[in-house]
C-alpha cells in the first residue's frame, strides 16, 4: 500500500515537473532526445529510492538535480572520449562551464536573454521547420505536457502507433539536423510561431479537460500554458494570434473554479455558478482580445474562439447568452479553421439558438465523419438533443455509447448519470 502511494506521488510529480526537467537538461546537452532519456533516468532513480526513503520535500528539485547529474556524467564521458576533460569544480554552474566549454557562449546568451526560459526554448526547438507540423506538435506535447502517446492520439483523433512513430521520427530528425537549442528571433520566430501556439493551446486543453485519469482538470497544465502564452505575448507583441490565444485561455480559465462541484464532479457551462468565475481573468481576456482585434486578427482561429468565449463571459446569466452571434462566429471559425470538432460545437450553438431539431440535423451529418467515431462528445451531444426532443430511449443509448468511449473517470460518471436520467439537460 505504501509503495502504491509513493508511485502515485512519483507519477503526479512527474506530470508536473517533467517538462522543466527535460528543458533544463536539454540546455546542457543540446539534444532533446538525449535530454528526455536522461530525465527518464532520473524518474527510474526516483522509483528505486523513494519507496524506501520517502518522497523528498522538494521532489521536483530532486528529479532536476538527478537528471542534471546524469547529464554531467554523460558530458564527462563524452569529453573523456575526446581527450578534453578538464578539472571539474563542485559548484554546478562552474561544472557546466568547465565540462562543456563549447557551450559557454550559449549559456551566457541564455542568461543575457530577456526571456531566458528553457521551456520556451524547448517548444521552439521542437517546433523547428525541419519537422512536419504534426510531428512538431506531437513531440512538444510529449515533452512539455508530459502527455502519454495515448493522450496525444486522442487529442489528434488519430491512432496511438501513428503518434508514437511521429515522436520517434521527430527526435531523430532534430538530432540528425543538429538543430540548436535556442529561442529564434526575427523571421525564424514567425516561421515557428503557429506551431508553438497550437502546442500551447493543446496543453491548455489537456489541463482544462483531462483526456484520461481521475480528475476533470489538470490545473498545473492550464497554469503553465497561460504562463507560456503571456510570455509569447511579450516575445511577439505585434502577432495578433498570440493575443487571440492568450484571450481564449484567460477567458476559458476564468471558469475553472465553477467547473467542478465540491467533490470534483464536472459542472457544465450553463449550470455553473457565474459568481465563481474569475472576473480578473475575464478582464484580462477581454483586453487581450481587444489587442488581437486592434492588430487586424479578428478572423484568426484563436481570436474567433476567444470572441465566442467572450459571449459567455459577458452574459450575466445563461439566458442572456447571445447564441445567434455564437452561431455566426462558429461559421467564421469553420471558414478559418475547418474541423469536425468546430462543426460539432456549431451544432450545439445552433440548437441553443434555433432549437434542438436544427442542431440534430448537423449532428446526424457528423456521424458519418470518421474522425469523430471515437469522440465521446458526439454521441453525448446527440443524446442531449434527443432528450430535449423527448426521445428518451434513443438518448439513453447515446449517453451509454459516449460513456464507453470516455477515458476520463469524471466524464464517464457524468455520461452514465445522464444515461440513467436522460431527461432534458444541458449540452456539454
């Protein structure tokens, strides 16, 4: 039992700290694939030592120190083979400078950098143009969010082996191309920014509604995504989509406290206590949206989603929500970034604005889309609309089908409860 609790603690710490550890080690070894292996070595060491010795007070620092020690051992061996080993001091910073003289300039530049964040360097390195867009996003989600290949596959609505292959090939490509671990500037920054924004948003989404596990949300991921988004806003102040993404995340995050009840069960949007929404985050989100629109980004994919979130944020009660405007915004979003998930959300908005029968027409068309075959929210929304139309037996079957597809325990409970009582409710 004690070992089980320790393993759970290790897993929780790793989820939170793995990205920082990989980024910190990558700053030393300048190789993302190697950095991930050394970070995994630190995780193995924790699994070996913590069950017997207990979890350290600062578990993240223990893992970071262990991983950096592994990195320094690797660099020592590397320099020995090259015949260039120098005297190593006890101070870690001095060790880095002595062991890795080739990297001194890079370390000095990092210290002088006004951003100076290894996690941002990690994202931009993993989003190098040498990789395909799909490979960039998959690799960075793995490294930054600590997501499993299964979780990433569900986020992309593709198979797990496909994601695993993308990640392996991406690390190999970065190594073979000798991609530097750096924060790009000028034109190079713009070339990678779209992929970076997509990664940050997917990390935020995984935190906002966890793909798997026992909890509805993973706040550490949403907080990290918000932090990175705000830093990107400082790094690229004229990029409208950066501000659009920040606006979207701020507005979505403003609802976090109202999204679960006292025992952690999900509370859907229209059932939430709006007094619990964070009005500071709402103000920040609306200000970021205004910055995006002032830079001509009102039709950007993130700005449009932020505008939709703003409709909810401005409504003091669910009845005041401007659903026709939300339908129109989803139509523009479908033009800017077409996807079956956008169309699914548009169906919900249409149902709210013009009646469940109108939304059901769109949903039934989406049932033929292969990308949504394993997406639990499609049968869930269909079940809700059927219930509102009084077709309770059909609704029950849809909720049961949705529950069977859900990998998050809280989602599954919510859907099974709707299956037991499929009366008119609130659409997800």
